């Protein structure tokens, strides 16, 4: 038996990472019956230690979450967020967080305006809120504000009616 298999709790128990508590318990009991030292003698001691350790590591959803965080490889950092590299033609403030790291608000507005709608409602978007609102109003995603209506050319008597 390889050390790699002995180190991965899911492989030791022979279950998939998305297995539920019941499936993990069934796999554990099945393996324990087959490899317990009382059944197979002292040769099963090492194998049973691995089975017990694997079960203790992933037997509940909370333990599986903790196990996943501890054993997940670190994310590959290429200087961009989940959305990848900026598409080009930047305009406006550039974000230094989130899935659009390095993107300007104008680039995000062209590619993913829904993200701006979401960001405007978040604490992280507070410094950008006015700029986001202006972009979304310009795109017709948001209605003009009362201030925009009051300063519109047709409201100031320029003959637009």
C-alpha cells in the first residue's frame, strides 16, 4: 500500500470527496470488519490505524470542511482574480480585490455589469458607489437619480421637450 493512499482520508475509506456522513460511516464499518486485527491478526494493525485516522478526519461535514481546508492545495496566483486578466480599454477606478482584481470599473461594466450591481450593495463597494451608479445609469441598468433628472438639459429650459 502506498503512502499517498494512506495519507488521503477519502482514498483510505474508498469514498468520493462529496460522500455524505452515512456513506462514510458505511465504508468505515465495512473496512473495519475486513481489516480489524481481531479478524486478520497483527498484520491488520497498521491498516486499521489508517482506517481509524481517516474516519476521524472526515466522519462529519464539519470535519470534512476542516480537512479540505487543511489539505487543499494553495490557489495558483497569477495576479488576477477568478475573472482572469483585464480585457483592456480601462476606464475609472481599478479594483484591488475580488474576482475582477486589476480590472477598471469601466471594463467590468462592459463585461459583467451584474457584478457592479452586486458590488454597489456591499461594504467593499462603498468607496466606488458613486462611480458605479454613474456607470450603471449610463448603461440604462439603473434609473437616473432625482439629481440627474433635475440637471438634465430638458429640465433646464434648453428647449428639449
